[in-house]
C-alpha cells in the first residue's frame, strides 16, 4: 500500500472513533437527569434572584390551577401525558393524567383527566376519572353533569337520577341548560 492510502485509512479510523465517542457522550448526557432542589433559584432580568415558589404563586394567580406543589413526579406525568396526547396515544395519556391527578388535590387536573378519559370511550377509565374528580371537587356541577351523561349511556338510570339531583341542587340557576342537555342525550 502507498503511504497516502495508509494515512487515509488511519484518518477514517480516527473519525469513526471520534464519532463513537461523541455519540456515546451525547447519549449518556441526554439519559442522565439532574436532581433539582425544590427551592431552585432563578435569575431575573434585573439581576435579582426570585425563588421558584414565588413564580409558582404568580402563575397560580393567572391560571385556574392554584396551590399546586410542583413535584418532579407531577411535572413528569403532565409532560408525558401532553406528549402522548399530542401523538394521538390517548390510552397512555389518560393513564398519565390519572397518575398526575392522584399526585395532587387539584380540581382542574382531575377535570382534565376526566375529559381525556372521555376520549378513550373506556368505561373503566371514565368512571375512575369521574370518581377522582368528584372526590377532589365535590361542589362542581360539571362533575355530576358528565357523570349523569355517562350513567345514562350505561343504562344505570337510578345512579343517573342521583347525579342529576345533585347537579340541580348545586346549580339551580343552570337548571334549564342542564335539563336541555339531558333531554338531548335521551332523544
């Protein structure tokens, strides 16, 4: 072999080794997760340091979700559920939303879990999500409206009547709207 051919073979070997090292490093750095403390400090634009809890309070004032402690597990479940739902895998998304709703006592999160469960049309998942939502938010009329609709479709008329009665007691000013929706479902 000529000297030029030997040098090109050595150069190819060096490139392959470098490529393998870079890929190995990239994969291990992506697979490794850092453990963050709950009181992580974030720099503000003015140079002041703001505690992450203060940011959560500000976000809580602007959103419907209030007083939720963001744990790593909760953030994981929510992000993975959103990704699964974006990819059209609602079965996995519903399970992750349910896990997230079990992590906290948030009515909004329980409602989201129930609404996602409706998309799967799986009665067991829907009932589980509605049960969780009704335990977390007992005074929400929407829980009982949705529960009555599901029970009517299942043919459980006695339980549906209890849900309808509870909804009418909780929201007397919405009676007409609620009864129109129930009538449409019965037709």
